C-alpha cells in the first residue's frame, strides 16, 4: 500500500512538471516545411463562436513566437497577425476537442476552417485555476496542398 502511494505521488509530480509553464507562456514548437518556429507566448479568449455548431462556447488559444502588442483584438487574430509574428490559433470546443486551426508562418497563412472532429489534432487539458486554460496541443504531421506542418506545445493562458 505504501509503495502504491509513493508511485502515485511520483506520477502526480512528474505530470505536473511536464506542464510547468508560467501563465501567459508557451513552450514548444510549430514546424512548417521543416522550419521550426518556437512558440513562447499564450493568449486565450472564451465564448468564441463555433461555425459548425453555431454555439458560443469555444475557447480560442493563440500561441505565438513573439508577444502580441497591447490592444491586439484576440477574437480577430485569425486574419490579423501583426507583421513578423508567427504562430498558431486553435479553437477548443466545450468537450476539449480542437475545432479550428490557423497557422501563420513565413510563407503565408493556412486556415483549416471549422471542423467537428479531426484525429490529426489533440488537446490534453491540465487542471488549472479558474480563468485560465492550460495543456498540450499537438499534431504529428498535417499535410495541406501548400505545406506540411506539425506542432507540439505546452501552454498556460489567462482567459480574457
């Protein structure tokens, strides 16, 4: 019994350390056509409209290589990344599924549109304080007609 308790404690400590990212920060990378973009900043906005379900319970998470300027409208970031800023926008549905993806990279932008469920993308939530969202988003290799990309990022974002 004591051994089991120590094992569970060790697992809990290890899994907590795996997501040891400060609020407003990200740790990981987006790779587009073999070029790595380190993602260091995380932002989130709640009550976003899902174009498939018509519900307003998606959470938009923005992961960028540089901090966004003050006054950036997070709910409009899909099509208005600041010049020279690269990153990823994901929408997460009420049941923790990725429902929308936008990639901003050096050669342009890719918008996957809204979808109901795509096994290419995974989101694993980490329990956090109210008003924040944290976890890991990943995609092994997504091939589009113009590029191939992958992503693996841990993040912790304060929800606006």
